[in-house]
C-alpha cells in the first residue's frame, strides 16, 4: 500500500494587509486578502520531498475554512500536491483551535492517512498546538517542531533543534509531525504546476459528512473567545533633529531622556 501523506494547511489574512476583527470578535476574513499560511508552505514542501523519496506516495492537502480557502488549496496543489479536501460549513465559523482540531481529525479519519504533516503554527493564531491536539484525537504518535524529517520502513524520523540540545526523534506510522521554517525553503509553483492544479480533484465536506454536531464547534462550542478589542493607536510623527553641528549632542540627550542610555 502506498504512503498516504496529508498536509493540514490554513487560509489566513495577508500579514501585509490591514488585519482587524469583525463585529463578532472573530478575525475579519472578508475585508482583507487571504493566502496560504507561509509556515504551512514548509509543511507542503516537506510532504512533497517525502513523497519523492517514497515511490507511489500520495500527497493530499486538507483545509478547514470558507469558500475563499480554496485559494490555499490551489497554491498547495500548484506546488505539487496530488489532491485536496476542503471542509466548509457556516457552523464552523468562530471555532477555536479545539474545535478546529476536532473537525480536522474527523476529516483525516474519513479520508485516511499514514502521515499527517503540519506547519509549526499558523500566521494568524500562532498557537502552535494543533499538531499535538490532532495526534491526541487520532490516538497516534507525534513528532513536532522538526527541522529535518524523512520516512522509511514505516517509521518517520526527524531532528528537533532546541536552545540547549538537538534531539533525534522517530515514531512508527501512522503519526503526526510538524516542521519548522528551518526545514527547507518551499518551492515556487511553476507555470506547468499552476495549470495542472486546475485539473486536480478537490473534495468538499461539511459537518454532516463528518458526523460532527454543529454545537460542538464554531463560536457556540469555542473554549476560548476574544473578550475585548482595542484598536492600535495611530502612529505619531517622530521627533526630527536638524543637524547644524549639534546633532550628535541632541541625539544623545534624547536617548538619555528616554532612558535608552
């Protein structure tokens, strides 16, 4: 049986845009451009490298999100993934990481997997706990924050670099792994890949398909919620120092006044 690799990816607001909250205190995904989370691109890249090293391996990308989340799937498909699964249901809106992990775990059990690959965190929520929650829900081993990863003989192996030590870890498949932004530069989609992505299958699922009660996810089932929002203050004009021979002294005086020196 060929190796089944599933990469969990997320459609996130563009960090260079004007990100803000919607009226219900959830992330506004309508008023800002979105894209495939940059950190998830590393997950796609490592999945493709593992597939290239294991003949017959298949890479599926999986996302949970609104209609526009298909853009994240198309990017991953254009990079070289074989097919995609999109879980889209209005009742998922407002889910926190607990609810999202439940939906992803149910989708993984429905589609089947041997290895689940995640990025180290999403660029909007930046929690980084989803891979561990997935492994717990699926009842499989986890090997997280890997800067190197490979699969051979039914075992996934990797290197985890810490501040004080480097660990070599391995786990028998099935397993969940996450990879860091040090794992290898993600490839750019080629024109051929972009055109091929248009013909690759994208399966759509909703909560009924997954057997999940709508009350267990979304805002109603969220374990965490945003209690209060304060807009970032407008940027004020800085102090301008005109150098007429005393610029250095004025700068030093300003730094001293601000207790920087």
